[in-house]
């Protein structure tokens, strides 16, 4: 049983005490059974290539697969029994805690996408119900979207360059290409030098917008 005790007040005066007992036998039994079946759960989760985990409603890890553990730099054993929030930055942990609390309260699946340290992930959280209808656990499945996001970014960059090329000269197009390359790679400086090897001359030069702002340029003249 879970006991709830609260005072009955009128102003500053306590008139009495309200007490109630909630039978949580089925809820506790469901969580216990999930813990007892860790070996079977581990085999199932490790058959999944992406991150997968099963946690208690308060965020405590029941078990995870190897992919999940690898992505947070831990072993499976190090994850078990720990709070999920221990493995992520405090700000992200607060957001995840609110999401989990809403799921437990509403009993509805949740899906969201986030980015951390350059890694884009789509998280799907689904409630696991006890026989009494309460949420006994939460199943988590996370898919790495980083490569997909990279391809989408490249595709949009190519589209912008194609549209820009219609009404702009080559030198402006090269500058925009360098700007787009910086956006994709995270670079802060970029430039192109076209060299006539026989004449030892720079035939064309281009710098990104960021590079020009730094003043880091080379005079347009021969190399010798």
C-alpha cells in the first residue's frame, strides 16, 4: 500500500488529519516482473541496431541495449539502476523529466527530435501498462538522424546554389559555395585559389563571407 496523510486546516488551525491507503500491489508486481526478466529483455533489445531502453516511471533504468550504452559512453551494467538523467546535461535532463512525467500522467506515447553535440536523434517513448492500468515502465527507442540531416542540408545547399547561379557571376557563385560549405562543415574560414601551374599565376580567387570579414585575403597577383 501507499499511504497518503495530509492535515485538514481551517486558517492556521488543524482540525484533523486525512489519511488514505492506495493499493499499489499490481503496480509494484509489474515493475518487479520487469526487473526479473532483464535477461530476456536484454536479448530482445540487443537485436535492435538503434538505441533502446526500458525505464521505470521515475526515470530509473531497468535495462538498455549495447547501442544505447555505447552512445552515452557507458556499459550496459553501468546504466542499470541509474537515473536516466544522470547521463545527460542538466538542461536536457530537465526537459526529459518533464516529458516523462507528462507521459506517465497521460499514458500516451511521445515522440520528439533533439540535437546534442552534433548528434540528431528522434526519440520515441511508449508506456508499458500494469494490469491495473497504471504506467509500470516506459520503453524508449532512439534513432540516429544525423546522416539524414546532413543529406537534407546538402540537398538544400545544392538547390540554393543552383538558383543563385542563374543570375550571378562565377566569382559570386564561388563565394556562396564557400559559405554553404562552411554551414555544412562548421568551418570558420574558407577560400579557393585557382592556379595556372605553368605560369605560376593565380588565375582566380574566392573567399567566403566570413573570411572576408576577418580581412584574411591574399592580393590577386602572381605567386612568384
